[in-house]
C-alpha cells in the first residue's frame, strides 16, 4: 500500500467515529473473513487478537510471534480495500519504546488504527499504572506520526473487565484514565466488557471522545447502544469462535456418524472463489 492511500484510509476511518450513525466494526482474523465482511458492505474492520493468534497456531495474549502477527495483518490489509485497524493487545513490548517500534511496524504493514489495552496478565496488577499506560500510548502516537499516518488509537480501559474497585470508583477511574489517555494521544476509549446502557450513557457524557463497546450475545442492540452515546461497536473474537464452534460440530458428526449432510454450506466454492476474483498478483 502506498502512503497517500494509507493516509486517506486513516482519515476515512477517523471520520467514521463521528457518530451518529454508530460505527459497527466487525473483527476479522484472516483474508477470507476480511473479504466476507467487506463484501457484506462494512466500511471498515479490525483484526481480533484472539482469532488471529489461533489462526497462527498460538493462544491469545501476545503468545504469537510479533513478526507473524505483522505478516498476518499485512495479508489482511492487502486483501481488502477498506480501512483495517489492528488489535495489538498490550503492544507486544515491555517498554514504551518497544511499543513504539512495534506500532511503526504495524503501520508499515498497512494498519490505520490500533487497539492498545491497559490490562495485564498479572494477578497482582490487573491494570497498568496510569502513567505507564499513558507513556505507551504516547509512544504509539509518536511512532505513527513519524510514519506520517494519522492512525486512530483505541485505548482499551480494562477496569470493567478485571472488576477493579467498586462501581463508583471504577467509573471515576475509567474517566480519569480516559482523560489521561486522550491527552497522551488516544482518539477513542474502549471500556472493555461494559454493556450496561446506563453506565455507557454516563460515560458518553463524561468522556469527550468516541466510546467503543464490545458486543457479544446478549449485548443490547445496536440502536440502543447508539442512543446511549456509544460511537463504535466491535465484536472481538465472537465470529471466530462461532466459526470454530461450527467446525467442532462438523468434526464431531463426521467422527460419530460418518454422515456428510452437515457439509452442506450456503457459501459455495464458486462464491468463495468470487471473493478473490481479480486479486491474484495485485498490489495496493
């Protein structure tokens, strides 16, 4: 992808956060899933760290080798014509400088946005100190600026996911972190695992930035999330897990029954081929 095109896609992606209407952002994990979402008419998409890691043969949680993650992201970007944001978890680096280097690499792979979370895998420290998390966002912004691409940084706040503090302190700390992350260069705030419409409504008033909500089975409908003030909704590893569940059911029925009717598919081979028509050997 050439730089002017990437810059245009980044600006297009940024404009999609100006709700209403709300931005429904599907999460892909490989070129086929990316093409299916693009063909359905979605104006942008993001990768799912879980789905991408599993497709590479590793658990989620920064277990996949970073060069493999970058290469897989590049293949997705090169397959579609819409903006692609990359979920890079905690940034795959122990220090802000390392995060900055990795952000530069994922931007060179064609990404026009990133997710960067403040949660950790440490039981004794479920979320990073706010200064550390902000420094990583600041490094990410500086790296993207150096590459000349105005990426959208979606700063994930994991207080609701990790159930840190009581309800009142969790809300106040989410707002504090949001303000700090925005000052460091974040564009969008992602209170992961939050689905309570009333809390979303209050956050949308308190935080002067677009809010991203993750949707799963049971999450309020899109129109209600939009009415509550959410600007962006993503679906994380949900579609990957749904596809994996179907594959597991196919495996079980083949193994147990030796019958093949379960292999009936609404998507035929010719349809799959058509998704990639005229793309062999092309470059962006």
